[in-house]
């Protein structure tokens, strides 16, 4: 990815503070389901147009259906904005058809989580030709024509993962480390890798660590990740001491492969603070995850979409160059979660509940951790 694509006008922390200010002026709630047509308008009194949310799949992460969908639905309901939410289930053609149908049905704004930049750019170009606004949600569309972008500081996400694995491997003598990257078609996966490579590459180059393998997982497919990691174990004669996994699903695939071979627990990273990832941390199978406050992301996106649906031109505190143009953006701060600080986030609206994390045989482990 070129430096031009990564340029931003403000540093991430400043963006997060400005984003908080933006949120304070906008939608106050989050949560919900599929379609609404609430009649209450915004502060301008103008009846907003329809918004279409285009989610990517259910497979790469449970967040899209379990967290983003209800939070976005509730945010738009609270703003009095009619919304339809659809999921392409990993099919680019389906997502393009859903976008076209949404525009035909009167959508004035598309909130898009692209499946790759090529198909995302095609959706944005079609929307622009029909005078429909597009917000890239969570994933930036490279070389596209989207109007806004809402996400987290994704290089920081990766850096937190790199720092996490480094901390968990402290004291190990020349540990052998494997890397499971996200989908090569997802720009976020590139940014995550930029972040953790900034921490782990110097260790590989100095000889402090040994790199076993570094491989991307097509479509964030957890089953493919399992196969890839099994091959890594086979080629290394099971000599892997730590795994940089780009999200909780890939991390769990590595953990499953280790358990199938009856190998000892080793540090494994993750991302998304999923129920499965947090349970793996409690059980000692996973070293850390990265919590991204999706409620805040959904609220920021809903505020921008609501303004656009009313024909307004909202401002955004950041911007990023997508390779074609500077895109006004809102960036939020991610945080690392380990067994030591998990309890600090248990009350968050988009964080799994204590009773879910500590269900069944994990109750005793949770008690030891003070959860």
C-alpha cells in the first residue's frame, strides 16, 4: 500500500477526541434490527431520506450480524431515519446487486462494508452517478469515490497486537513465531499487518525471534486458517512458540489446531473482543485481543448518514487518502484487552456480558481472574 493511501490529516488520538465531540452532537443511542420508518426527524426538521447498510458476511467475524446490525438499526431508529440492512454473505456480485436495488428503492445514502476495494469502488461509482452518497464503514475502499469513512485507527490495532505478543513472549529464548494475516483483499488487513510488523519485524531481523511462516488467509475464512496453521505446524515439526493472528477467528483456528495435536498452550493474539476470543483468554489459550468500541463506530456512522440523508454536508475531524482522493473520516481508538483488564470493559454495550464469558466450565477461571 502506498504512502499516499495512508496519509491522514490528524493523528489517531486527536481524531478519537474529535470523534467523541462529534458523537456528543449526534445520535445518542445504539442497538436494533432490520428496517424502520420512524417519523421523527432531525434538528433541521427536514424528513431524512432512506439509508441502506451493506454488510459483508457472517463468516469473517460474528460482529457484523451480532453487534453492528442491531447497533446500527437502533441508532437510525433513534434518529428517525428509515434504514434497510442487508448482508452479502461474502458474495461481491450479491453486494453490488443489493446496492443497486437499494438505490432503486430510494436509498439516499449507502453505508458500505466492502468485500474488496474493486467491487466497493464499483458500488461507489454507481452511487455517485445516481446522486447517492456513500460512507465506507470500517473498511476503506481504495481508489474509490466514497464520500466519508468511519473506522478505527487500524494500524494501531495491529501495533497493539504486536506489542501484545511481545509482552506474552517475554523471557522466551529465541521464540519461533507464526503470522496469520487477514484477507489480502481487505485493506484493513494490510493496515493491521503494517501495525504488528512494525513491532515484530525488528525482532525477526535481529535474530531475537525466528519467523516460522507469514501467510494471509483468504476471505478471513477460519476453516482455511485452520488448514494453513496445520501446515505451518507440520513444516515446523510443531515448533511454534507464538502466533500473531489478525483476529479472534483466526486465533481460534490456531488454538484448535494446537489442541488437536495435544500441544501446549502458546501465546496467540486476536482482535474484535468476540465472546469466543474472550473465553479463550480466560482459559489461557489466547494472549490478548483488541476491543474496538463498535457502539461508538455505529453512532458516528449513523450521525454522518443521517446528515447526508437530510441533504446536509457534515464535517469530519480526520481525513485519509484512498489513492484517488482525500476522504473525510472519523477515526476511533482501539484498546488491548488481556485477562488483567477485561473486567474494565464488561459494562460496555458492545462487549460480551460477564455471564456469557464465564458460562459453564469457565466459571472457576473467571473467579480466579476476579471477573
